[in-house]
C-alpha cells in the first residue's frame, strides 16, 4: 500500500499510511491547539474558521474529510 502524503501551503509535509496517521502528525506539531486527540484538533480547526465541510462518523473518516477539505480549499496539495 503506498504511503499518503500532504504538503501544506506553509511548506510542511506529512506522510503516513493513512489520512488518520497524517492528521495525527499535524495535531502533534500544532502550535495553536494540539488538542487531546485527532477529533479535538480537527474540531478546533473548524471552530477557527479554517474549514467548513469536515465531517465523519469515525476518526479515520473525519481525517479523510479534513485532508480533502484542505486540498479543496487550496491549503494543501
């Protein structure tokens, strides 16, 4: 299985086996709000107005939605 990667518009690159791995790395490096867990981190990003259409019933689905929205909004590639 190929590893996934994302490059944020600030130049930071994250790689992982899954979207959840990538978002966990992003959360761990976050200065503004590392959060208790991935869901808390993503919800904090949404509350800050960074993204709007992020949803998912599981952390894995939420991570996929988060990365999709980052890319759709031009914040990552």
